[in-house]
C-alpha cells in the first residue's frame, strides 16, 4: 500500500482581501488637510500680491499712453513733464509722503536712481528729469527715458 501524498490533502492557499482604497488612513486625511491649507494660503498670498501691484499695472498703462502721445505729438518737454508727474504720483502712493513730497531737482534724480541701485540695474535716469519743469531741460533721449521709467515702475521697491 502506498501512502497518499499528505500535501495533496491540503486546501489551496487563499490570498488576503485587497486593501480597500476608501476610507483612507488618518495620515492621509491630515496630509489632505495640510495640502488644502497650503493651497489656500498660496492663493491668498498671490491674490494680495496681485492687488498690491495694481498701481504698477495702471502706471505702466499710463506710461504707454504717454509714449503714444509722444509719437503723435512729438513734444519733448510735454513728454518729460508727463513722465516726471507719473513717477512723482507713483512715489506719493507708495512711499511715505514726508520722504518724497519735497524732493525735486538733483535730490529727486538721486532718489529715482537710488531705486535702480537697489534693483541692481545699470540704467539711470537722465539729468533732464531733474530739470523737468525748467523752460529748457536740455537734450534728452525720450525713448531711453520711457524705457528707464518702465523699468523703474516694474522694479522699484515700495513700502506698500
């Protein structure tokens, strides 16, 4: 008599039930809550930044209007005066009034160029901006002034 194979009498192996996808473990709930909070904080931060920089967008649009007026009118003194008034208006919005309201002439030029030093730029405003309200401000390259003003509007560091 031959003994039967004892392994043949065993039942087949059963695999365990698959791990359920839902509900997730508590760690995943915490991670999801932290992710939602981080996303909300990032959205809030970006929205505030966008709102704080509204004045820049408006000023740059006004600068483009000044440039368009220059190309149609070609008045150097009017363009220089308009750019100077735009920059002064932006500074009065962004910086403390006691810091910029009384600036004119060379001190105004130093203030504007000082902001470029903060931004590590090689650009400088021309000397004519210091004499913008004079009857004859001297020779000036208007396209260079407009480019310089646009760069300043994009890069200045305000207190707002």
